[in-house]
């Protein structure tokens, strides 16, 4: 009898050796989430500092801060997700497509995604996309959009989002992006594009070793 799911503390190499693709994907997502959060903290922190340093936007920043410390802070698993969606919509009406809206959009969408309020998270991320003024902001918004679309069963939108990310000049977690693309292509029956994506990870993103290992495993199954 297989024991591929009996030990929660296996290393990635052990999981790969056992061929348990489901466990690989889960472990990969958890690892990326931790790394992404660290980057978000750094990038968003700088964005907030820059925004607050600009006195001409003090009124906008005050409105955003008030939302974060009241509506967002008080949100819990018993709250209506529409309150956060409406709060972001109201903020956008007040501040327009002000770039300082992006950090709070990311925080709010993450809160909703963690509680599986995916439709509301999707609407909020679309608002954030309209306020994005840089490729870094685009990356963090698009990466979340891809996850939400897939979780909602909208694989074609998830694929289109990942393809857009890979077409941009900014390359962040390129190996993960192509790995996710390959996985979605494969899920939707396009083995040719899936193979091309996994091969790209192996041949072009060699420094992202964890993703290379997973891509090789997928290729061995094709």
C-alpha cells in the first residue's frame, strides 16, 4: 500500500521521488505564499512610505488609513464580505485611481481569499488593477487574480492572466508562473503548451531549483 500521504514532514525531494503530484502542488503553494508575503511587505511598505511622504495626498491617505483601521481590521469570519467590497468601492470613489489604493486592495483581497470569499476578492482586485501604476503592483495583483480565477473554475481567465504576467518586462517568480501555466494547460487538455511551459522552466529558469524539480516531474508524466 502506498504511504505517500502518511508523513506531513517529508522533504520536497522525497515527495518528488514518490511521484505524489498533489502533495507537490500543495507544498509549492505554501512555500510561495510565505515568500510572496515577505516581498509584499517590503514593496508595499515602501509604497506606503512614499505615499505618506507626499503631503498633497494626505487626505487620500487618511481615508485609506481609516478604512484599514476600522472596516478591514474589524472584519472576521462572521462578517459580510460585501462590507469590504463596498468599502473599497467607496474608497475608489473618493480617491480615484490613486496608487496608494493598491496596498489596501492587496490586504483586503488576501483577507477575503483566506476565507474563500472569492467573488468579492475578484471585484476588489479588478479595482486595484485600475489603480496600478507600476509593474510591481501589476505583478502582485495579477498573481492573485490568477489564483482567484482558478479557484472559481475560470481556467481560461487564469491562463490569460498568467500569460499576461509572462509578457511583461518584470520577471518575478518566472519559474512559478510558467509552472502554473503548464499545470493549467495540462488540466485543460493542451499537452503541447503544457510541455512547452514545463520545458521553459527546466531550460530557462534554472536558478529556481524547486520549480525545476517539479517541472521535470510533470514532464516525466507526459
